[in-house]
């Protein structure tokens, strides 16, 4: 028996290029005829702070975050999740014994 050498195909490692991205992230496109709701301002004269807060809750969705400024005690910031926005108000005592909200 003569020794035969069987040659096997050479095993070469081939580096594959990374797969092509199928799609890049694209933010959702808002239709042109849809507008974002604009957060209304609740200003004017009110009997007291509580009546103003009740009006704020009625007009801005009932679940708002009200915080008093640390710099000016007459200034309040309201965040309304339904509008995903916030607004700042200034409250002053008025001549009728109530408050004026600007």
C-alpha cells in the first residue's frame, strides 16, 4: 500500500461585510392637517387662589402640577400633561379682596 495523501480544500476564513441596515430610525411624520393643542392660559380675576386652581384644573385637564417659585412668591408654574407644556403665572391681590392672575 502506497501512502496517498488526500488533499482537502483549504479552510480559509472569509470575513463577511456587516449586513446592510434595512431601515434607519425615522421620527414619525405628523400629517400636515393635524395641529398640536395649544395650552390655554387661565388668567383674570378670581375670588381666591382655590377658585383659580379649580378653573385651571377644569381647563387644563384636571391633573396639573402647580409649583410656587422659589424666587418670587407671587409666581407659579403650571405643568399640564395633557398639553405636555408648562406656563408661568403671576398672582396679585386685587382691590375687591380676590386675586388677579396674569
